[in-house]
């Protein structure tokens, strides 16, 4: 799908990415879904963003937590006290935040992680729907989006990481199948 240029395309892109992610998860057997990732230490395989994710649960809760940040970001804008997207203490090193977000959910089950992400994904869809095309796609509408658009923020917590996560899970499944032979 090409880069969205209006709200309808943005929402379709977000939904398509989420569907592809879930389709990939559903293709994985329970053994693959429960297996630890074997490439987390290799940034070339998984990328720095996912370096702290050791299993599917970590990946899903990581996505969930970034969407919670987005929900709070929008809420702050709407309540009239806009703050930057990233918390102050992590602005210069958000990889430390990624690590903290994953560690926060070590007692979360995979089933709960799926539910959490389903909830925030729907919240992202609902939030995106609540903006006009102009608010989503014009730069400078919101002070805290600086030189980008609100749509780009939505893409950065949905479409883009969904695509990356889907690729990561495909690699995990291939690795697991190769190790099982």
C-alpha cells in the first residue's frame, strides 16, 4: 500500500498492517509463538527497535506501550497542555525506554498481550477517525508535532512497526522451523 494521503487511506493502512500482523501470528503454531526469539542479539536481523524483545509477548507489549504513549500524547494535546511524545527522561535515548517498556510486562501472558494490543489498536483507529484530514496531514497544526504530521505519528506506532514486527515474526518462524529439523 502506498503512503496514505488522507484519513481513509491512513485508517485502511493501519488496519491492513494489524491484520497482516495477526495473520502472521495465527500462522505460527503454539510452539513457535511460545519459543524465545533466537536473533534478538543480532540488530541486523531484528533492528535496534526490537533488541529487547525476547519473545512474541515482548513484541506485542512493546507495540502496545508505544500506542499508549500515542494515546497520552493526543490526550495531552486535546486537554490543552501539549507535551512532547516521548517522556523527558527518554528523549535522548528512547532505547532505554524500549527496554523499560518490555521489562514492565514480564509477568503479562501472551493472551493478555494480544488483548492489550487489540485494545490500543482500536483506540488508534478511533483516535485517527476523530481528526480531520487537515489535522492529520498538514504540518504545523499541532505545536508538538514540530515539522511532521499527526498522520506520521499514527503511522509510527501502527503501520510501520506492524510491518517490521510481521517481518520479524516470519524470520522467527523460519528460524524455529530450521532449528526443529
